C-alpha cells in the first residue's frame, strides 16, 4: 500500500482510463461521499473479508448510512460477509446495487472447478428466490429496508456498552 496515494490520483487514473472507475475498500460514510462527489462510477464497501483487519467496520452495517448519504442513484456495492442468498437479498433491500461473492465462488471453484462455481451460483439463486418468496416480493425492485432486520449480536458494541458490562 502506497501511503502517498491521494484523491488527486483518481484524476490521473480517470484521465488514463475511459471506462468505469470503481473504488473498493471503502469503510466509512465520509470516504463514500467524497469518492462519489469526486466522480467515481461506483464504490465497494469492503473490509476485504476481514483478513487484514478483522475489527474493521462491517460493510453490511455501513450500507444504510452510506446509501442515505450518497443517494439511491449512486452505485454502491457490498463485499465481505456475503455467505448466502439471504445476505444478497438483504444487501439489495438496504440499497446495494450489487454484491460480490468472493468466498462462495472460491469455495465452489476449489471444490469442483467450473462445475463447482456453477453449483455455487445455482445454490445462491435458489436461496435468493426462496428468501424473496418468503418476503412476499417478486422482484429485486420491490425490496426495501423494511424487509431486513439486522441481528443485534452482529452490531458493534459501543464504548458505553462495554463499560457497563465490565
């Protein structure tokens, strides 16, 4: 990681690259808003699977705040923590336009090559369809935040809550 990289480098990359420009690894609302304001085509909320910093913000928890800040028209994607089709449905309901499925895809690839990846996609598709059916929606466009209940056990504990538990 080059610590001298700055927002000005986005302008250089934009000048060299005529395609879509997406920044992955966004971990807070302020960076998301700044990048969208700078003209990137999309952002990926990601802590890179928590491999480098397992106490980094959970992208799924950042999603509603980021979408509220950057607007529903901005392309916000989620990586990290997508383990099943219900996670994909929840992410879309909270405003993501897309999710990445790195681990699921890799597990399928390791287990069965191309057929394993195809099976992974089929499993995720079935889980998405089942989740949507149980929610009573027939299209992704119908999904809204009211379709999602976040588990409190996954919510970061604030300093005050830690102090009261000691």
